């Protein structure tokens, strides 16, 4: 599919469906052209979210061993293809696909085989779901608001067979908090790899934090803002091309390839203790922190909502304390994962 072949009528219909709410279980793909047009536009935007997630996992040095990769609820297959790129030379020879629309599964299989010569992409059968065959990596993308309760329950049961999972969803409050509840449910049998830098329960879900939700923002490629096709698409669809909110979960059961799994609260062999001082006390040790949402920038300071082993905290960085970090928080395309140098709720700077 190219921009000149784009089916604008199909995109308008899909957009209206997304805005008005897709009925759970409804197959909204009518033709292969629907899927091709979606994959080039809305699907690519989802791909940018996956790029941000996979960049964070690369920064955490997380590369699961994958012989069986299942893209569940695959749609046009954008998520599965992004993960295959991430795995590189260690990717499996077979990609398994499932979607309630056979049209979507066929499209996703053909797209994956075109991009990765030698790959075999196949739709899974009812027999596969009835078996107890292990699944090395389960990929799930943007399904929470489209599933009937029984389908969601079946997906949760499937997790019993999974060795690792990457799950990406839109960054809305409702869906993020649902994913957070699933994260806490999995935290026993699974090791939570990301986005968390803590091993305890999700603090967003605790009493008093109801207004918060764990979400992040991906940065689209800068070239699209000078691309007339993307500009036209954004205008016609009525969307802000700059805004890509998402939430996600990555978890595994087994050691990473090449060694033992890294503790979720740090990226290296730092001997720093995983606790911090009282907000009014002395400078806290440099534990790993994930920024939630977007940092807020003011004339002389920035404010962030941070999550780490100590819970949620609203922290402030004065521009004069670290001008470089102040600017970076506004401009970086990297995941907002830091080791702050802190004094209470005041950020003094960051460590590499």
C-alpha cells in the first residue's frame, strides 16, 4: 500500500468507528484495502508506540529467547513485525497470529513474510488454544477496549502458558489502570521488566492516587511533520500527529539470554541500596525512577511525577540546578528512566 493507493473512505469509516466505540467482538475490516490503508496510517502510529517500548526494553538489556512468538489480536500485524525487528538475528522462524477476523490474520501473515524473507507466518488453530504448548513470547496490542469479557478471560488464561509478554495499549486512564491491575496479578509468577522500576504493587492503584495513571508518550519521526501526506492525513483524521500516549507492560518468567535477569530497580550492578531518605532528610541514594506522563516545564523549574521503589512522588527540578537535564526532559526521545540525585522532593541532577 502506498499513499497514492490509500482508501480514504475506508479510513474515514474506521475513524468514525474508533470515535463512536467499536462494539466488542465486531470485525470492522471489510476488505484487504481497509487493512492496507490502516497499516500505513493508524497502524504506523501504533508502530511508533512499539518503537518507544522496544527502545526502553533495549535500554534495560532485555532480550528473551524466542522460539514461539504469538501476536494475539494481530489486526494488520504491526506489533508482531516491530517485535521481529527488535529480535533481529535471534527472531524465530515462525510467527503465530490470531485475530477474530481471518481477513486480518491473512493480511498480517503476508505483510510479515514480505518484510522477513524466510519467515513462516501462520494463523493459530482452535487446537493450539486448547493445548498446553508453551509460548515463549506473547505480543498484545490495543485490544482492551474491544474484547468481550469471555475473550479477555481466555487471553488471561493464555498467560498461564506464556514465558514472556509485551502488552501495549492506548494511554487512557481507564485502560492504563486495567493494565496496572493485570500487572499486579502477574507480579507473582512473573518478573515485571518494564515500565516499572519497582518490585512491589503498583502505587497508582493505591488509595489517594486515583487521579493518576501510568502512561507515557512516544515521539513520532520528525520527518513526518514536513511530509505532505502525513500532514494531510492528520488534518483529515482530526488528530494531533505529535501526541502518542501509550501504556505498556513487559514481563517474563525466566532468566534473560546470556545470564541472570537484572533486578527491575536498576540497570547495572550498582550496589546502591533500593530505598530512599525521608522527603525532609538528606540526599537519597540513586535508585532507578520512571517518569509518568509528561514532565511539566515552567520558566524556572520542571515538575515530574516519578515512580520508583518508594512509590509515587511529585518531584521538582530547578533549572539552575541542572540546566542540561531541565532541557533534556523537554526534548529527549529516549524513555524517561533516570537515576536522580535528589534531596527530598528536589532533583539535583541525574547519574548516567
